[in-house]
C-alpha cells in the first residue's frame, strides 16, 4: 500500500515539475489553455457527482442529489454563489423533511 502512495506522490511531483519546465510559448497557445480549462471543469464535475451519489462502495439516491439539482438550476439562472449554496441546502433539508435519506 505504501509503495503505491509513494509512487503516486512521486508521479504527481514529477508532473508538476514538468509543468514548470515547459516553454512559455507552448503554454500560451489557445488550444493548451482550452484543454486545461476543460480538464479542470471535467474533474471538478466528476468529483461533485461522485460525492453526491456514492456512499462507500454503493450508489445512493438521496437528498444530496436533490440539492445538486436545485443548485445546478440556480447556477444556470446565474444567481450569486451564496444564493446557490442556500438553495442547495434548502433543497436537501426539504428532501430530508419529506423522508429522503
């Protein structure tokens, strides 16, 4: 187990170091910037969904999914972030009040 942790840490460090060693003109290309932005959004979205519908090793559909949906609608409506958080929390609370786990 520790071997895998150390190997992944060394790999992450090497990748970060490689990023500093790349020439600036390569990083300034629009394609590279677009790919970097898309990867960031994709990774964040997958982390959010995984934390919403997974509990341990099982899929769970509960009030967190309702909260995520309500927050997504609020973001789509371009509401301020604090309002999005409040709407998501309120949706989760209402879901739990209605008997969802």
